[in-house]
C-alpha cells in the first residue's frame, strides 16, 4: 500500500502525473491525492482520472507566487508521511520540488523519464551528462520525490463514476510569509502547435545567419507537412523562436517519423531530445559536425545552397 | 556595497564520453570543464560588482583536482574563492553538496547579500542545488532568472515560466538561479589567467565542516544512451539532393 501525492500546476501536467500515479499505485494498492490551489479549478475531472482525494491549499495573499505554498505542503507531508510525491518538471515544479525535498530532508529525482517497481522499491531513470547517459536511481529516504518530464506519461483513460474526497488545508498557525513578491506578470502568447505530436520536425540551428532565413526552414517544413523546432541558442540567446520550440535536455523531446537538423551541430544536449525519431537527417556544411555520426542521412553542404535545391526536389 | 557569492562546479566534459563495450560509459579520455551555465552565474556576479562595487566570492565543492576549476573561475573576474575539497567529494548528491556549501557560507564566508547559482550543472543537471541551498540557509529563492538587479537591499528579478514572465522582488539576502540567456560569459585572456593565480583561495577540508549525512539517492546504473544510426552522407549537388529525397521516401517517412 502506498500513498501518492501529486502537486497540480496545470491541467495537462496533472493528468500526466495521474497517469503515472495510477500505474504505480495499481501495482501495490493505495491512494492518490492531488494538491491544488484554493480555486480548485478543474478538480471535478480528477476523480475520473484516478484521484482518490483532493486537497485545496489555503488562499495566498496578493502578490505571492505559487511557491508560497511550500511551507504548508511541507508541514502536511511531514505529518501525514505520503510515500511518494510527484511534481511536474515545469519551471515552477523544478523550483518547488527541490525546496520541498530539502524541507523534508529527502532525495529527489529531477526530470524523471521512466519509473518502475523493483522488489518493493521504486527505481527511476533520468538523463545525465547532457544526454550522453541514463542514470538509474533508487531512494534511500522517504518520501520518494520526483519531477516528471512533460509528455513522458500519458493521461489515464477517465473512469466515470469515481469520486474523490475533498478537504482543505488551513494556513500555518505560525507561518512565515516569504519575501518574494510578484510585481508584474506578462502573459506570453501560447503556441497552438505541439512539437511532440508532429510527424516531421525540421530543426533550425545556429548555422542560420539571420532570423529572416527561418523562412527557408519553414518552407521545407510546410512541404513535408512538418513543424519547425530549434536548438537552444535560437530560442534563448537569439530569441528568434519561442522557448516551446527548443528541442533537447532543457526543452522538449520529440518522436517524429522524420527529424531534419539544419545548421545544427548535433551536440548531445540537443540530440537527446530527438533520440525517439524514426529517421534522423541533417544539413551541415562541416563534414565533421557531430550530427553526421548520429544521423541516418546527411547532406554535407551549405544550407543556403542545399535548402533551395531541397525545396525544388520536394515540390516535384 | 554587495557581497555576492557564486556557486560553480568543475564537471566532466561530456563531449569526451564514449560508449564502452557492454553499454556502460568509457571515461578513459575524459577532460573536465567549468560547468557551462556556471560561467553565466559568475559573469552575472561580476557584472553586478562592476556596476555597484563590492566583492564576489566563488564557492565550489569537489575533489582536489577541481583546483583547476577554482583557477578557471577566478580568471573570470571573481575576487576570491572558497574550495571545499576532499577526494570523497565526487558524485555527491545535491543534498550533500548543499549541506557542505551551507556550512561553509554560514561559518567561513561571512555576511552576504546575494547567492547566484547556475540553472543546472553540466553533468547532473539536477537543478536542485540552488533552490535547496536557499532553504538550507532560510533565505528567499528566485529560480530561472533572465534578468536581475540589486537596489537598496532589494533584489528585482525577471523569471520565465511556461506561458508567463514574472517580475518579482525579494529582500536581501536572497538566492537566484540564472538562465544562460542572462548574459554572454567572457572568455578570459592570458592576463586574467595570470591574475587568477594571485587571488586568495580558502581551502576547507572535510574536517573543517560537519557531517553531510548520507546520500538520499543511490545510483544503481549509468548506461550510455544508444544512438545507432546509418550515417549515410550525401553531397549538395542537385542529383545528390534528389537522391537524398528518394532515400527519405524509400524509408517511408515522406509522403
Ligand atoms: C546543461 C545544458 C543544457 C542544454 N540544453 C539544450 C537543449 O535543450 N537544446 C539545445 O539545442 N541545446 C542545449 N544546450 C546547448 C548545446 O550544448 C549546444 O550549444 C547547442 O545545441 C548548439 O546549437 P546549434 O547546433 O544550433 O549551434 P552550433 O553548435 O553553433 O552549430 C551550428 C552548426 O551550423 C553549421 N553551419 C554554420 N553555417 C552553416 C551553413 N551556412 N550551412 C550549413 N551548416 C552551417 C556549423 O557547421 C555548426 O555545426 C544545452 C547546454 C547545456 C550545457
Ligand atoms: N559541487 C558543487 N559546488 C558548487 N556549486 C555547485 C556544485 N554542484 C552544483 N552547484 C551549483 O548548483 C547549480 C545547480 O546544480 P545541479 O543541482 O547539480 O543541477 C550549479 O549550476 C552550481 O551553481
């Protein structure tokens, strides 16, 4: 029997964690609790997705961010001793999980990509050395804690007719209020496209000379019915494309039928995100670029020469 | 004038890792480097000091060989180093690293205004040491900052989350972890390297600090990630590009 807690940030991540949670709990029996903000938004759905209990966290004063829930969650976990706590590997989850783990003096597997039971213990896999290796860990302390990479686990099939208990946690009697205050919030435009579902992904790398040249990559992508992705320098240093399109260790993992890297050197932190592709292709002018050793098919040549020819050939 | 503490790690350069027969990792030709994103952390500390005055103290935990990393980090503009060194300080888990750094900060560094950590280390990329350290020291934490400034005892930071950018303030002392886009790290010159050798480094041995507690995680296996691919190369001439497209079609990945 195991008690598993999930911290809910977004609907999508909560469903994925419930998918993983149900898989784990069905093997040993036990229950799943979802902890969420006081508005309880979306909670009607959670019972069908596998939650046995929902805990609403106390309201936060104006200007406080979600991390302000940490002391309340830590105090409740210290008292109720859940066996497992899962958080999404979102920016928020990646900050909150280690802080909670520190308060609970326990181990945390960051950005977990696989989980299994092994002789009564939980084992987890995670990526190390930039993606060059997979590390398998087990936990020497309780609770077992992990942040889970988005899109790694599927949401469970909802089961109608299940219900979940609801309870609220009171604010801490002698709680200290954190000093961090939000003074401004800017919503970013959300992308409608989802790279992780694309059949073809054409990734742009720093081999492109200027932002306008992305048009070439976009044209190739549209001719093959694919989506454009990129390396981290393009989204994060040059800001040519939104962060959601960054593929790799700190971005998303894709699993298309075809991945084409254009002006991408093929460093391990990027390539770890395309390992799931059926076919990997590359266009790079440096014949010694590491991507050629990790690709099925590669054009050695200048992208400004190769892409127009590729576009012509694809149009035929 | 602020006293800024920056945490950095000397790590295996993953580009030299090879797959060993049997699926493990071959470490025989590895080299080491200053963890990529800790260069941004150091640069940010030095940038603030250049603007406001004050001092920058760098801290690292590692085996004696990481002395090279201390020198590398000092050549990037820090004023002084604290080197927590022991042959046993390899493959620590984040909670143990935090225990050592927290003790060193409390007992050997003196009052500070800001601690800066990288977003994640080059080898583990656990993204834990920064946030855990803030809790261990009981100070406020802002993770994944893309811009920071200090004024009158207050930190202002911009941080990027999924779908939203938040600007937050926090009273000092505080801890931030920084994303690589926050700045472009300098490349030290010969003069910087020479000067680094003259800067003060305080070395703390195991006996200077208390216990760290045992590891919280146990590594059962580390295996090389597989990447078996056909590696077929094509030229850039028209006929070659057509052959490339045909090859994609033959594999059934192009409609
Ligand atoms: C902890 C950590 C996490 C990271 N996470 C990620 C991640 O999630 N995703 C990611 O992408 N990176 C990540 N990185 C960064 C990664 O290590 C590389 O720096 C990055 O992937 C390189 O991007 P690039 O291939 O676009 O650029 P470069 O490495 O600069 O390569 C550009 C390539 O373009 C080629 N080229 C140049 N001009 C032309 C031309 N005219 N025609 C054809 N080819 C040309 C060059 O030969 C070169 O191979 C991470 C790094 C660290 C340390
Ligand atoms: N051994 C160490 N010594 C000093 N700082 C470290 C060490 N390990 C990690 N850090 C700091 O914590 C950050 C995150 O590391 P990690 O939790 O391993 O991803 C790094 O970017 C460093 O700033």
